[in-house]
């Protein structure tokens, strides 16, 4: 059993009472950034909140809806500068999001600039502003993929959650306009109590619309999600059932199906594969079909490691930049790593304490600290933070009870081989 993390000095008894994110000064003590630090892992995905402004009023959104652009957002010149800084250390997939990124007039310029610097650029939009003109401009800017959020198969489910009647139809129309122009499309769905029964229909809808990917995002109680959590979070056993359903579907459907921010899906997947192999069925590889092909290329020319080799990649392969230039492990974990207006992005990615803690799996506590699946799962650090005030604490929505006498399941996915059971 690993020792509990002795440092509790940054624990906040009211973790979600902050109006915004945790200030830099409240980070865990640890080596200063200018001390020798281990080499940072390659950044694979970066979510970039271009603006907090949005035309919808989604119940779960981490951004506070605003009708006007916030003062102090990174401007176009600063955005180009950030792309240059990121290019100094990596070429992650850059996902421009919001709020609603299409509220930014320079979103196409930023997209084009990223493409010119060798990045794969993606756009995460609610889809409702995508008319014929906007669809053409998105394609012409060179975005590799556009994701559109749909939180229900039925219009009333989605519109009720998104707060605007007609937004389901508008999102689908936007998706179809982009698809007609040859843009690769992904549907993102936030799964909660109100729509979990529509999952099979959501999958059918995604297939009928010709989407290339369906990513199911399990609700994280952050931002507006805090108030939602009590009535909308799936109970742990239902969560487990959904992830088993998800595994069954992933073996059957011709679509890139991902359970996003459900790290224990990797534990369930490993458990199911082991069970299948005991029955003599070796048909499912430990790396999902096509995962490597979809992975971001390694700028150093090495093997393109998958972006999906571990459940939670916050701070290890993924990060988030806010509209104000603040860097976080992900958009749902409000612990700042630094601000690109004060430090270079490379310094933050290499040296920030929160990133270094997240990269050291031995720092995890509670069940996740004792679990043999830590290496492939890790639990959701944002849910742990929301529940306990400690982002290294245990994932509260996992039903697995670690046993003391079992060997760790290591990073089997990286080799495509057998898990160490
Ligand atoms: S902490 Fe990890 S699993 Fe949780 S929301 Fe962030 S990236 Fe997703
Ligand atoms: S206890 Fe934590 S590390 Fe283990 S499977 Fe559950 S969430 Fe993952």
C-alpha cells in the first residue's frame, strides 16, 4: 500500500466555493520550477478556451455563459504567440473551444495559423452558429475535425439541457453542413441521468448522421455541474453498467467510440478482456483498433503513442488553456499550473508542480493509490478534487475495491501486449 500523501496544506474545505479557479499560490509545496525537473512527457492534446462567451445556457457547462466577450481574453497576437510557444516543445492536436469559439471573429485566423505551423487543429462548437458561410470558412481554415455537442437523441432532451428551444435541430443542421463540405465530424455527448436511457438512440443517430466519432463524456461536477451533480450524476453502479455497455458497443460499431473522462473504463476494458481470454476469446487487442492511427504524431519522430493509453491524461498528455492564458491540467480541474502571460508555455508544461504531481502516480491516495489499475486508469482527478478538495485523492465514482495482494496492471496498452495479471 502506498503511503497517503502527507501534504494537506492546499486542501480546501470548500473546494468548489471559488468563483473561479484556484490561484497559483495555493499549489502544493514541492520543488521550485527552476530546479532540475525530469523530462516532461509529450503533450498530445490541448484544449483551448478561446472565449467564455456563448449563445446557449447549458446546465453542465464549466464556463459561465456570457453574452459579450470578456475583457482580457488572449487577443489574436497573443494567440499566435502561444501557438509559437507550444510549437517550441510539441505539436499536440489543438482543440479550439469555449464558451462558443465561433463567437471569436479571429477563430479562423487562429485555426489557419496553427495549421501553417504544423498543428492538427480541431474545433469544438455547439453547432448552432454553423450556417453555410461559416461551414465553408471552417473547412477553408483547415480544421481537421469539428466536434458538435448533442446531449440527447430527442430534441426535447437536448433543448431542455442546453436551455434553448431549437438548439438540437440547429446543431444537427450545422453538422450536416460541415459534413457536406467534407469536414470530419465528431459528436460529443454529456451523459447524465436525464439522457442515459437514450444512449442506444444516440449511437444510432451518430451513425445515421455519418459522424466519424461519438465521444461520451461522463459529467464532472465542476462549474454549473456542481449544482447539477446531485440530481444528474449517475450512481456508481449505473456508471459501471454504462461503461460495460460501451465496451460491448465498441466491439461492434464502425465508429470511433470513446468514453471521455471515464478513466475506469480502462479498468473495465482490461477486466473484460481478461475474462474473454479465459474463455479462449483473444479477438480484442489491448489497444483499441485504430488507436495508434488516430494518435497525435510525435514531433520528435518517435512512435506515435496513443492519446488513449491511460484513462486520465490530465497533466501527462493533455492540458487546457483558459481564455485568459491560465494553464490547467484539464478544463475540469481548477488548479492552475501558471499563466502564459508570465511564463513560457514550455516552462509551465515542464515545471509546474501540479503537472509533476499528476505525472507521479505514487502521489495518488485513497483507493486510487492502492489500486492495481492506477497505471492505466488513474481515476478522474477533477472528480476527486470536487469531492475532497485534493486532486490526488480517490475517484468517487468507481466501484472497484482494490485488493492488497494483486500485482499492478501496468501500461500494457503502450505495447499492445498482455496485461500483467
Ligand atoms: S481530471 Fe482527467 S478524467 Fe477528469 S475531467 Fe480532467 S481529463 Fe477528464
Ligand atoms: S480505484 Fe481509482 S485507479 Fe482503481 S479503477 Fe477505480 S478509479 Fe481507477
